[in-house]
């Protein structure tokens, strides 16, 4: 599957508890501060082509040029997270990339005969997709467009990390 050159903008780790992991990653690696969104609401969620629920929480911080996401799923429903990890396991789940046009890219993926593991949109209008690239890369690839609130959030997290002194490694946000 080839749909253009991808440049990673985020690495996401599956963790049992994003709050605990954020504090640990901040003290162990100096990453952060992390911003926690709990139970991220979705207006649309297709898991491997079928409607599904995906109740998840994530904390987002900065590590140099890359955003770090610490993601967990609430419950055991089939999902892109459960495809790779049990509730208590830790590891790289996906690497995110910006694409110019998400719909066009997904059409190319489908035309190449590849399955889209997740096609979803938040209630705030950020659409994203995950491709199952575990055979090639050992993790999934997430795609979304660098626009609107998502791009503002990337800037917000990056600015918070500039000159950060390690204080208050976890901050709660609401969507």
C-alpha cells in the first residue's frame, strides 16, 4: 500500500491508565505536560467497516518534535486497541500522520484492497482513521488532516512543552 510520503507527527502508546502513565513518562523521560481527555465522544465510529462503540481516553504531551498520546479503552469491546493489546498491556499502538485529504487517502487505501481498521469522527468534528499495518510495522497507522481544532490542539500542546519545568505533569481537559 502506498499513498504518498508520510511524516510521523505523533506516537501513541497503549497504556492501562493514561493518568498514571503521564506522570511516569514525565518523570522518566521529561515528556509533557500531558493533557487528559476522558471518554472522548465520537459522532461516528466504524470498526473494520461496521458501526461500533469506542469508549477511550487519551493524554497528550510533547516529546521534542513529536506529540505523544497515551491511550486506553474502557471495556473489552472489539476495537483497534483490543486488536493489539489487552487492558493491562503497554506498547506502541499507532503512529499518526497528517494527510492533505483524509477521504481521498481512504479511497486510495480501499482501491488498493486494504482494510480500514477504524474510521471515526469526534463530536467536535475531527475525523481520523487507522490502518492495520501491524504486519509491516508492528503497529497501526493513524491518519487525519492538519486543520481546525486539531491543528490548534497540536500547537497548544507544543507551546505548553516549551520551557516546561516538570510541574503539573497532568492537566485535565474537557471536549
